[in-house]
């Protein structure tokens, strides 16, 4: 698979892949094959790697390029997330999409989302694959506080805020699912590739 | 077991060790001491095992009381010293932003994901110190306390420090003039800087691309440029991913110096090598 390598300091490199699935495969491969890396961070279509010493970025690219067939990736786990669709932005999202709030819920629960990558907060998974009618812009002014467990959308993404934090996404509802628990193994509920369905309760 | 009582917390005092590297794929920031060199020196000076937790004081330090005479080391933005104390007033930072208080035995708070570090971005780890807090001292001792070396690194930073950078990964999102401005401007450190990032004030760095960058991984030392064009130098509590282009990354050897940048100081960047 094709890969572009960009420098990220003297101990890091950013690998650019054609799409999220390719990036996810590259991240898995690098994590399994290269024990000398500190972090392997999946982005939307990139993999950031860091190391302490002695790593040649070109070797990482060669490893990814030589990995061949894309169909070797394991299927993600199916995960259901129960949602009470009572978020403050439900009406606004419906207006932006030109549909009723009930149809927003129907379309959000009707799609199978895929966890593309984790970031922003521990356990926050950027979920892609949602209904395109729900691809609404972020709020112009982010909220200073969004409660943990809030289910939200912005652009091509859905996500669940793991804990209270500032946030600029549009809030559809809330879940009791615990997205991150440092005492749990694994601590994050979702891993890249997991297939997520939201279920209205 | 020795205990420390916090009489005054100082401006912002946190527990720090080597942080949580290797968990960025879960969204967990690296955290850990902002000036790793001063932090490691402190542990050596009190004879702790590497990785023992210490206190990181910001700009104005805490006042502490110990329940028995205890060996402590002060390093970072202060005159380095080793003392046996029952009371300690750390005072204001001099020539930098952060002073480390290493205590023989290490600070014994419950580790979270393998580290005792406070993470200001995500709330992992212990709260910053508050007056009245009582901290336990652990048993993370290795050798006898080391002698203070004749020459000690990290005593204050230069008046206008120069940090070495490597361009990229997204320098091609910026105009040639922006790259030149990055390297020629004495950037002013904003007072709204913290362990997440140091906000820099200077000429806005102009982009050649107006589209949105898809979120990608970030490293400590990255110079991230938001829409305002004013760069943010990411420190240890930085988010693991972000959607603003990174124009350059500070050399890993200069990260300790970055961790000592205090508000209103000026800093320059120069191409590494």
C-alpha cells in the first residue's frame, strides 16, 4: 500500500495512508512488528510513530508498503451504545438537515458506525460511516462544558464524550456506557475498527 | 511513614514522574515532568530510583511541612540544592517556569495507568496540590543521596533561548514567508500557557491552504498553528490528536528548555542541523 513519510521531529514520523482502513492496518502492523516504537497513534488517514532512538522512518514505510493484501485485517467487534435522545441540539440538527427530530434519531440509530481512531480525550473514538444527512458543522462557539456520556455529532463524525470537557459538537443525547475506565482492561470501550450501533432507549 | 502537609499550594503544584508514554493510541497524553532533566537530577540527588514521583511547582512554589526531618532536592528554576528539612518554602521560580521538589522515597500517590503524574488535560492522576493536602512518602530509594555535582545543568534558561526545530510534518501548509517568520521572530510567551501548551505571540503565520486538516497524531514539542496563526508549542499534557497543522517540531533535547519557558519571556527557533 502507498505511504508518504513526513518528519515529526527528531524522534517521530507521520505516515500518510490513502484512507482510514489502510491507516488502521498500518498502525496494527507497526505495533506488532516494531517493539522499538514508543507510540503508534492512528489518525483519520495517518499513523504517527515515535521512538527513543535508532529508528529509520524509511524502514517503517518499507514495512508498511510491503505488507500487501488489505484483506488480512480482523473485523472489528460489534458494540451497541444505548442512547437517550434528549440532547439540547436535537432540534437544531433536525433543522440543519431539513428533517424531523424523529428522523434524526432514526438515521443515527440506523447506521453502522466504525471507530476510525481515538483522540481528544482518553477513550474518545471518532466514529465514521454515519448517515450523510447528519454531517452538520460544529457549533460556531464551543460549549465550555459538555457532560461525560454525551453523544454528539460534527462533520463526518459521531462520538461520545468520555468525561466532562469543553466541546464544539452538536449534542444529540446521552449514554450510560463508560467509554474509558483506567482500572479496566482495556481501559477504552472502543478500539479502531469496532462497529458501533446506537440504540435508542 | 513520612508525610508531607501542604501549607500553601503555590500557583500550580502537581505530582509528576515519567508520565504515560505508549498510551497515545487510547487518547492518553504523555504527561510527566515538563523539564525531564531537572526532574531526573532531583531524584538522583536524593538517592531515589529513577521514575520516583516528585513535585513540579509552577512560577511560585508551595510551602510544605514534613512530620520528620526529610531529605529533599530542589532543581529546575532555582539554585539546585539538597537539604534535610522539616519545613520547606519553595519560593518563586528564578530564570524559568518550573521548580522540582524531589523527596527521598518519592511521592506515594496511587498510580493511574502506570504513572503518578497529574494530567491537566484529561484529569488523570492526582489533583494539583491544595492547602491542607497530606501526601505520603514512599520507599522508592535506591542509593544513598548523591553528592551535588560541581556543575549542575538547567540552572535558569538563557535570556532569549533558541530552540532547535525540524520543519514538518505540515510546513507545506504554510507560505514561505510564514516559515521565515517562524525562524526569525523573537516569540513572546503568553501568560495563558500551561502544561498542555505554550501560546506564542508574534506575527500570524499564514497558510497556503484553507481546507481542514483531518485529525492526526501530535508529538510533544510540536508547533501547532490554529486559525489565529499564533503557534502553540505543545508540552506533555497535549491532546494526542489534533486538526491544526504542525509547522515544525522542537528537538527532543530542547524539550526541557521548552518546559522552562515562563510568561513574557522571548524564544527563538532555529533549524536543527
